[in-house]
C-alpha cells in the first residue's frame, strides 16, 4: 500500500511522486514505469476524451472540485497516474489505499482521521482506493455514510466493469470515467519520452531505439504503457557494454516471456468468451478459432472451452446438424485422453465444425415455450390413456385405456392421437427451422400432421 498526503503548496511532492523517483529507504531506483509516471495533465499521453481542454475530468481536476469518481480502464491506461496527478494538485488531504494490500482496520483509521481533519482543520480528504472491485459488498457499503456526510471524496480505480464490480448504491454516488486502451502510437510516444528523459528515464545513458524496435514494443504491450516501459527497461539492460542502440532483436529477447492481456476471473474473460460464441453463431470459423486460441494461449482451462462448445452444439446448432453435439462430446472425451498440447487438435476440430455447420435456435425456442406453458398452466394431469396400468386397480380406474401402440400402425404413426395434457392438445412448442437436417425434420412432421386432417 502506498499513501499520498495532501499539501498546501502545489510544488510540495507527494509520497506517490516521491516513490516514483527512487526506491524505498534510499534503495535502488524504482522501475522505469514508476519513474516515468506523469506529474501533470500535460505529461499524460492519450485519454484526450477525458483530459483535453474543456473536458469535464480535466476541468474538475484543475479546479480542485473533484467529486467522488470511479476510474475504469484496462491495465496500464493511466488510472494510478491520474490519481498521482490529482494528489499533486489537490488542497485536500490525499490518501492512497490498496484494496489488495490494506485491511479494514487501517481503512477505519483513515476514515476516523478524515473525520477529525474535517472537524478540527476544516480540510477535506480525498481517498484513492486502487482495485476497488476487490472489496466485497459489505466493505463497499462501508463507504456510503462517509461519502454522504462529506467526510471523504472517493476515487476508485478498477479494471472491471463498474456495473458488475461496484455496488449500485456506491456507484450511484460516483461519476464514472472510462479510460481507453492506449494506441500503439500513444505507446511509442511514451517510450520516446523515456528514452529522452535524462532525469527519470534512460536519457542519461544516451540510448536510442530503432523505429521497428519501438513499434514491436508498442505492439507487445497491447495498450499497457506500464508493460511497454517494463519491456524497454529489460531491453536496456541487454544492451552490450559500450553500445547504445536498442534493436528489434533485443526487444524480442526482452519479451520472450510476455503474457497475453487476459484475466481469467475478470471482464476480459467474459468479453473474449462472448466473442467466441458470437463468432461460432455467426458461422465465422476463422474468428471463432482466433478467439478460442486467444483464450488457450492466455491459460484458460480447456475444459471450460469444451463445456461451452457442447452447450453451443445444442443451443445454437441443435437439430440443424445433430452430429454437432457428438463432435463436441467426442472432442471433450479426446481431450481428456490426450491432454495438452495435443488436446488442442480436437478443440480446434470441434470449434471449426460448429462454426461451419448450419445453425438453428429451434431447440432453445421450444424449451422456452414449454417452460412458459408450465409456468402459466402449472402441473396439468397426465391423460389416463398415457398412464401405465401396472395394477388391477389402475386398470379399473381407466389407466392406459384407449392407448394405441404406434408400431402397430402404418408408418409407426397414429393419426389424430394426442399426447399432451388435454388442455394443451394441439399446442406446437417445437418449430423446426429450414436449416440443415432440420428442414427434413420439418417436412416429415408436416407430412404426419397432414394425416391428422
């Protein structure tokens, strides 16, 4: 946890800024990403939709009239940077708190100090809570009375969609500002600043980087400025003694262990999974395979993917191609015998088949229609002719009476027979589509129903 204190002079450094300049207790320099953290709005690269002149967030920061806000954006977009800039400008006491590292007892102490500061000094407190989505519902609820009383103004930072990660009551008292992923051009600009800055960056070493090396760094960072600066920092350590040039080969060495942007427990997990399903449904095998392997390469559990494919085979393909479910189930069985990496083959096999085969939502629609009918009409009695007459008493009560055995009739079909409860006779829940094999199913059912007259 880091804590930044407010001040009366705009030039007095905050603890956040101080930590960015050097290591704790006079130790080794902080990572390049911390040293290069912008100190003013003018130094921030990107986020023009929020920070350009005349934009609301810039105006409230510059006027020091910041309401309680939620900063929502991907890793490396600048949420903590904005908090650091606010810490430098505000006349309130600025306190930074990590929802991961801090405890409830410490948070209570911060609130109590804020209350005393407001009562005895007439100064407000701005509380920055990093990763606020890590707080559970009751912990988030604890902020509400202090926001309403004006004891604190809250700045929450989260990578998760606030609609799901922040309580509705707390969210209604905050203004949400969304930070966008930085473009590759933004990232290159950040890297160039780090190479040129002799005070905080790498400028004192006289290092230069080839344009294609910077482009590769920006591409590998995937919109995360912190990751880009981390890779540049590593590449700088690989420059041979007596040389100053960072080329593509050095960048490739620095990024050998880079990971994909994908949080298996966060919003991006659901975003990518949604993209996979929509690509399958849209019959785009190329896109479906891309999203599948985005998840696999990021460490997703293959069994999660196989489960989604089996669900899709029934929900979105259904009887348009009944083989689809068999393909998905076989892929699951094959994977369990193979394991990785070979198990990726049946996964890809099933993914491509499901994306390419005809689609029908008739099974899903039939399920919905039946459930709606049951909810509306309740548990209707089974017609006596369909009941199993296993005892003499049941036969005397008429169980099974009037039942006609289909195999004894032409085409194994009994014309004018009904099998639904009497109140639902004639209802049609399953409406086959014109897609794939389901078109043949539809034609057969229509032929049989014509025999009913």
